[in-house]
C-alpha cells in the first residue's frame, strides 16, 4: 500500500495525535534549501559542533577489538551503572547504587521511559515552561495531561515555588523541568530548587523528573544543583542525564536515570520488552567519558559561553527583540513578538512559526519557533556554531527584520 490519505487514516490514533518534532522539522527544511544551493546557516538543531573527545573514541575502538559485540544487560553493563552511580555521588551529591541506574538510548529515551512507567491515563504532569518540545508529546503518548506552567521573562523564564504550589492538584503525578534549560538557557539556582523541593515535600504522591542533560554547560558562578540531592524528596526525584551535550556524543545515543529502585525496575521491565539494552560500544565509550578527564568538556563549555556573549550582544542590537542572558546550554531565546502583525510587503508575520519560516526563506537562517516550546513569543537560536557563522546569522536576521513594517 503506498502512502495516501487512506493509509494515513490507518495510523493508530496515538500517532495521528502526535506533533512532529519542530526542531527536526526545521532542520529538514534547512537541508532541503541547502540542497538547492542556498547558503543556509543552520541554527536549529540542538547539537554540539565539536567532535567527541579522542580518549572516548579510543575506548570505543578498544571495545570493538575486545569483542563487545553481543547483547548487553537490559539496564546497561554493570561497570557502566557503577560509573554512573559514582558520577551521581561525585558531581550531584546523590547517593545511588548501581541498582538505581538504568541506561537507555539517549536522555530522550530515558525521559519517555519514566513517563510511560509512572503516568496513568488522566494523570497530570506539570511542565515548567518554556520546555523542551518533546515533553508534552511524551505525556500525550502515556495518555497523561500536560499542565504547562510558564516562567516570566522578568524572572529569567523560571517558574517560582509559589506558582508550582498553586498548580498542584490531586491528579498531579510528576513535575518535570530541565535546568540548564532548552530553549532559554535559564539555570534554576540551588535556592530556587530548594524552594520547589519544599513544595514537593508537602505532596507525598508527587514526583520530580529532573532533566540535567545540560549540566556541564553552565556559566554561573555557583554551578549546577541537583534537586535529587535534597534528602526529604530523594526517593521521589528521577534524575535524567546523558553524554550527548557535555561530551559531544549526540550520535552515540546514551542516556540514563538515577531513581528509586522500584522505578528503575519498572524502566528495566519496559525496556526489556521494547528495546533491550542499548548499544554495547556506546556504553563502553560512556565509561571512558564518565571516568575520564573533564578538560575537553570544560573547554567546550568555555566556547559556548564566549558564543553566548557574542550572540546576546548582537541580538540586543536588533530593534524590538527582548533578550535574556542564558546562563547555560547553547541557545539564545529572544522574545520577537514585537514583529507580530508586521509585513515585508509580501509576507505577514503573525506568530513564531511564521517568523521562523519567513526567516529561513528570506535570510536562509534556520532557527526554531518558540511555539513548540510552549513559548509562542520566542525564537530559539542555537549557539552551537562557529563565531563567524553566528555573527553572519545575526546580521542576516537584523537585515531581514529591518524590512518588516
Ligand atoms: C532538554 C533536553 N533533554 C533531553 C534531550 C535529549 O538528549 P539525548 O540526545 O541524550 O536523547 C535534549 C536534546 O536536545 C534536550 O534538549
């Protein structure tokens, strides 16, 4: 049967209801324009532009030579789970044992697993917004209900403990957030997370899903704080992390959780029926990443900080853009809503989707509309590109918006 209107209607309802990932959709369009010969600057994808550090690649080669070619245990190799438990103790002050760890195919998979394992139809998942595009779709797949709580621009896009307290109901199962954040780069401080933790402590059936994938790309003086290190709620916090961002290993597809044993066991059970253990060579390489030198990671983080400074400075020069200063990750997230309702004579911009598409077609700069992140006023610009590409891209954006009246 070829793809047609009829076959599309044969898809399961849960897939029909799912949104396509907006970040991947923009990347696809940018590739198409580039294939037509246009000089596209692609700032849509959330991917480090660095290579995986050499010692990690060497460990992978060694694993191939040593014969790590078979299935791995469903929850990951024992020595990798130990390396992750050690990492949680060393860097996050969370005391997990290897039995609390499950390794999966990227942090995305880890997040989706936890939601499948904990959410019953109708359960509410409070998502601190702006949020990463996939969160709400993962909740939808589990037949849960997303409750989006927005952080104010004035509060660096962060949701307060008081806002959270007001949003919790009898149906609340999980509170979910990323810090450092994608798309805003905001970092929740220890003080803010302790206040949120105090609210969670009062609601004994509520869990926290803390996405710490950008942990190592943090430009604050105080560094990263893990809400899972708060003893009163430790057993109700599931900490998700991985190697994609901090070690430039997006394609290796390794993510992991640290969680109470019954939750880890639930994830292992699910994985045992759906994916089995993730790639053996990638797991061996991850041991080298976690136990090895951190200098390459610190160097990459320094480069992201320098680019953040450059992009923020240039974006602030664009009339009408409201720009926060990201404290981590590799994105800028200007409020571009000043331009809604304006036109270049041919195209009228009514929302962030219009803006991102117009910018791609007009200036060949690929970004991502804020709408998919629960922030329809914004535009996500990845800063994981060279200084030259970033400077050129922002100049193109500046020139393009000058035509909007
Ligand atoms: C906030 C956030 N969480 C999780 C992920 C997924 O990471 P991974 O590549 O390990 O699946 C991403 C990737 O873009 C992300 O931005």
